[in-house]
C-alpha cells in the first residue's frame, strides 16, 4: 500500500489526504476515494472460494499484486476498452460491473483481474504456470535474463487497451525479450517484432515458437546422456545440430547455452551445472505453455520475429492494427555491454551492432542528439505502417544524463503530434524501485489521425 500512496502523492506515507481520481467522464466512472493513511487490504493472490465469490456476482476482482495507481488506471482502461461500464469499490481490490457487453470476453482477455463474477480469468490460470520465484515470469517469459523487460501484465493490458482483437496484427519495433510478442500470441493476436540485436531475435523466437516443437525438443533431451556427461552433450547438442534439424529446435538449444552462460557469468556459477538445470527448466516451461494452450483452448497468434532497424521497417504502409512498444530510454542502458558475453558467443562483432542501436551509436558527446534524431525517425515509421484511426502505445522513461533529466517523453509526444499521431492518454508510471530510487516512466497512447479528417 505504501507504494500506492507514494506514487499517488509523491510524498511520504504519513501524509493525510483524501484523494479522488476521477479518471473517466459520464458513462464510465472510476472513482477512487481513499484516506491515504488507511491500511487497505490487498486482494489475495489465491482465487476466492466459490461461496465467497457468490457474494460478488457483479464484481471484477483485481490480482493481489496490483498495487500502483498506474496499474489501477490501466485496469480501468482495459475494462472500458473491452466493453464494460463500471465503478471502483471502496477497498480498491475490485471494480463493480454496471454494464458488460460480453462477460466471456472479459474472462478471456483481462490482464489485471483475477476473477470476473467469481470465476477465474484465463490470465489467472496462465500466470500460475510459473517455474520461477518472480510473479511475472510465467510460462517462457523468464527465459534469458534480459534487462529492461516489459511487465507482461502491462503488455497484455496494453493490447486490450488499444482495442486489438484475435486475428489483428500488433507491431513491436523494439521487441527486446519478446514480451509483447508472447502476450499477443496468448491473446490470439499476431505479432510482428523487430530488434537490432540478434540475441533478442533469438530469445523472442524461442519463447514464442518452442511449444510447436516440444516433442522434438524432448526427444533430443532424452537422447542425451544423464549425469555429468549431460553437460558436455548439451553443448554438443547445439553445436553439432545437423543441417536438417528443425531451426526451432536448434534455436532452443542455442539459447539454453546462452542462458547458462549468462547465469555463470552473472552469478559466478559453474557453467556446466547451469546448462543442465536451465535446460530442464526451459523444457518444463515450454511444456507448460503447450499445456495451458490445450487446457484453455487458446488459438494462438502468429509471432514473426526478425532482426531489423526500427528506423527503416520492412513493413507495408497502413498495414498494422496497433503498436505496443518501448524504445531504449535515450542513452540510459548499454544493451551491448550488458549482453556482450552472449553476443560474442553468437560470433558477433559488438562494435558493428552498436552502430545500429539507437541511444548507443556515435561518440559520447553526440549520443543524446543522435538518439533524439533516431527516435523521431522511428516515430515516422510507426506513423507510416499504422492503419488510420489505430493506436500506438509507447512506454518511455526519461533517463538522467550528467545530472539532467533527458526529456524523451516530451520529445516523442511533440514529434508524434507534428506527424499526425495525437496523444489520447498519458499515464504516469512513476514507481519506487529498490532503495527507493524513483523510476519516472510514462505510458503514452497515440492515435493515428484519419487522413480524411
Ligand atoms: C526497452 S528495450 C525493449 C524491451 C522489450 N519491451 C521487452 O519487454 O523485452 C529496447 C530494445 O530496443 C532495441 N533496439 C535498439 N536500437 C534499435 C533499432 N535501431 N532497431 C530496433 N531495435 C533496437 C534494443 O536491442 C532493445 O532490445
């Protein structure tokens, strides 16, 4: 709760204030009134028992991990976008449904809600298929420790908020670790994803395609000797793949090696032991994906992931139904340095790749200016490929450089407006991270103007 209070007020948690968030007008009402000194119970993470739920026939109940104001706002936005009229209940743990177009659709798609009228949402089942200790790293999301990932729940909500339906196509021009691609796939939305980094392309493909070849992956694992010898053989399994090995199987074992390598570099673990344990965990997670697909009867979206440059996308004009993405936060994170060991293991020249990375290219003194030029070119591309009247949701943070906050969010908003992507919503995602270091981020939602207007 302290996080909620802190992010709402920007002040310490001892401030007494009644806060009213009037987020929507007229038809849809989300009014969150709260004395900020109250200790409010958070929703339990376990589904409520049937008899308790039967007392809540008109409610959509939030997950227990929903704790920030921005999450409540996004929860309200996805609910509205999926055709519900609602009001917030006093405890902040659920929304009262006043009018709903399609209950089933809510259950199938919602991201921030654990139950609808007492019944689990699909996401309640999906997010429990988790082999890690981190709440949001369910199914194959955890595979590869990539810095700067989206929160999968946010990505799922984003897809709902911008009105994407099964069969539509979403673009993520900075696909990174594949969070948007995987969440789109689960919702039946096709995803076209690009990244300048071959490592990102590999991990995004493995996360979204391995379930299609789970039997072949298992077969190959079974052929490997057990015990200590397994470590060497796994290494061999990927390095000696024959030319006719299914590319998805080869990618899986290649990534397993890189996951183990990263684990041993970052945690100073024994590489061979890491390889065996990580591969096993990866197989289990892929199997979980396949199982949940069957259990929930999901029709998965198609994920197409390619290496590419967000400044010049190989995508047709006016062909994309929505964009969900997060570009590099100016020059904040050196992605190449972070993943240098893996990129080298893939046999890549890191200095060559660096020149394609926005926020990393050029001499230090020119980097911010080059980033600003590049991000505007990326927006031009998003505008070009998006269909008229469709939405682009961009998560961006203002990095600090030399003591000053770089105004990337403001630059993006200004340039977008100039080219015909007008801002329909801006949600402040300021949160407190470890050691109370504030992270300033924004969720910006743009709509492409209809050329005829
Ligand atoms: C903030 S991360 C995206 C993280 C992603 N949303 C996720 O959940 O993993 C930004 C990504 O932009 C990529 N990138 C940098 N320059 C690029 C360019 N010119 N074209 C495409 N991708 C680029 C980086 O490799 C990085 O993966």
